[in-house]
C-alpha cells in the first residue's frame, strides 16, 4: 500500500457515514447528506429542490461579496461559509432530483453547472465570483481613464479658447 492510499483510508475513516468530503481552493469541507423523510410529499420535495437552488444562488452572491471585500476593500473575508452552503445545497439538489422523479414528479438538472460533479460546480462558482469582481475593477479603471481623458480635452479646449 502506498502512502497516498494510506492517507485516503485515514480520510475515509475520519469521514462520518452519510458525509461527503470536498476540497475547494485548498480548504476541506465536510457535507452531511440527509435523505428527506419517507413521508415527505412530492410537493415538499419539489419545494425543497427550489429552496436549495435558491440557496445555491444566494451562496454565489455571498462569494461575490467575499471576493469584493478581499480584492477591492482589502479586508479579510469569509469564503468558508458561502462555499459550505453551496456544497450543501448542491448535494441536496443531487439527492432530490432522482427522488422527485422516483416519486412520479418531474425534476431535472438546470444548465451545465448543475449537471457537473458537485466539487467542480462549486469551484467554478468561486472562480466566477473572482472573475466578476475583476471585471468590476476593469470597468472602474476604464471609467476613470475616460474621465481623465475628458478632463484633459476640456482643459485643452479652454486653453485654446482663452489663450
């Protein structure tokens, strides 16, 4: 047995039953998966699916704010909570879709990201949050540059006008 396999077996021993372990941006996350009650109605399962999709979107917005705090405001930020929440929501989505279909409802994955493996999807959300803030910075710089150019043009115009 190689050293890597020993580490893998130790990790699985430390991971409680019904939990999944993910690694996103050099942080490990443990997500506990709970099946809905057997008495949960189809409507309750569908409502839960929508709530988890909403939670995934809210988590992305929190990731964007965390990136904004870190990149623009230069202050410490919490990436852990929104990432953990996104992982939980996404794991629940993966659990609920087949369960809804088995119970006679209709549920499917929405978009390319939701069809990806959980870890890859949430990693892409984190990357997308960083890109969104970098795009904001680029837009602000372009706007500032245009204002400077406009001020120079107006100043030059007045110099020619009154010279």
